[in-house]
């Protein structure tokens, strides 16, 4: 009998919900002998959004560079945490773009057959106006999505 899932994608953003989703994804990975791939997505911010973003005030620099650096830190910390949960193998990626569309495109481009993500992350004001990333991912994805 073949495994139900062979490659599981878990988007992470450093939030508690993302960590809970990652813990669930690791459990599914173990149960199915799947690969676990983590992805952290950052998006380009306008000057207005940049003033409300997660950029460190002591070193604002280029906003996109700061966001990429922060996303890399989140990605590496997530990978370490996944290993602590028992993930093997696990790979971590950083991508730039609109979060939901970038997650769905990444899953499709890399033949992921399950996306496991938190119900709410560290979203911004747009999430409250246009809907959560998890809601958009479930609407756009061609593969199954488990929202934790």
C-alpha cells in the first residue's frame, strides 16, 4: 500500500497557530513517511504598510531586505522546532509574494499533496478586510488543506 501523503507543505510565520500546525504536520509526516517542507512567505510592503510592519525600528534599512531577513529567521527557527518535534526529513524555504497565492503556487510547483496551516497567523490589517490566508489557501488550493 502506498502512502497517502508523500510531501506535506506547512507554511509558518512564527505564530502559535503556525507552530501548532507544524506539530500536526510532523505527526502526519511520521504516520505517512512523507517529506515535510516548511515555507515562510513575506510580501513587498508599501511605505504605509511598512510603517505598520514587523521591521525592527533600530535598523529599518530596506524594508524588503528586513522582511526577507526576518522571514529567514522564522524559517530557520521553524526548521529547528520541527526537528525537535521529530521531523525527518524537513526542508525550509523563504518566498516573496502575496501569502495565499504564493503558498498555493509553491505547493503546486513542488507536487505537495497536503498543506497544513494555522487558522490565524501574524497577518496584517488586510486579513481583517479581505479574509485570512488560511481561508484563501483553502479556496485556491488544488490539493487538500488541513487548517489547524
